[in-house]
């Protein structure tokens, strides 16, 4: 996913984090390692081994996860509810995607204002010289919106699979409800940001359509003349 930076057009920060989560329940039975407690001695959800790897991610992703563990004071939670780690990671990822979405929204606002201001100053297309409206910045905003939708959709698909799996986990640990609610809440966060990006994409389509049909545009129909009344109406 590309996060606009600087002028938002020529500079971007790319974020491409990934995770690997492995949960081995009934650790002694699965590995044969002596000393591991069997599922007959303790509840099945507590006799487990969890491996969680985050790669290609900003440092604050790892820091936030560790800070959450310290704040709870319960390092045992991830060993009996590993999807809690996934929920925490996705919360961090949502924060990054949401910040990018707001940056894209700000750029979209600038593109709209600039385009409408330039459209109001368009000369008669039969007169020379005629300068077409710029499309490059609108293209960059629309492209970043598409990247953001890809990131949002992949995260939502990941959460949906996690929620389905979590529904089937038996027996359920004492932390099951909290973790499940956290996953569902994270889903709502991503959907909220997705609505905003969809709105931005629709607005950029409107701008591009306006530019492509403006008098004098290469894709517009030939217009012999524009009356002063019509031009005043366009300005309003």
C-alpha cells in the first residue's frame, strides 16, 4: 500500500507488512516432547505453543503489540488465544491504512477545488491558445485509492477467515469472548475506512469525467461556440 507523503504526488511511502502465525494445540501430543503437559492434565486451550512472526513491518507494529501485552499483564492470553495477536496486528495495520486514506482524501479535496477553479476560467475553445485541464494529480489520487482498496480488501478477507475459524474453536478459553469481539470490531474499522476510499474514488471519477468532457478536451465533442450566459452558468 502506498501512503502519500510530501506533495502527495511525487513522494510515497510503501508499506508491505506480512505475518506468519502457527498454533500447535496439545503440544506434547503433537510433538512428543517430554515435559510438555498433556491435554488430560490441563484444559486443551492452555496446552499449546504459538509462533508469531511479523516481517517487513514498521517498528511501531511490534512495539504496539508488546505494549498491549504488558498493559494486560497477561502473557498467557496469546498462548490460549493466538488470534488476539492477529487482532492487535490488524489494529496497527488499520491505523496505517486509515492515515493513508485521510491523506488521499485531503489530496482529493485539493484536486476537486483546483479542477473546478480551472474549469471556471476556461476560455472559449474556439479561441487560441487553449490549455486543457490537468489530469495527472487526479490520476495519482485515483491510483492510490485503488492501492488502498486492495489493502483493505485483503485485510477484511483475513479477518473473515479468522472469525470463521475462531467460531469453530473448541473448547473455548476464558478469553474467547474478548478476542472474538476484538476481531469483529477490527472488521468494522476496516469497513469504515473502505467506505471513505470508495467515496474518494467516485469523486475522482467525477473529476476525470468533467475534464474529459470539458470544451476543448480531446475527448469532448466539437463545440462551435459558448455563449456568455452559458459560460457564466459554468462559473456558478
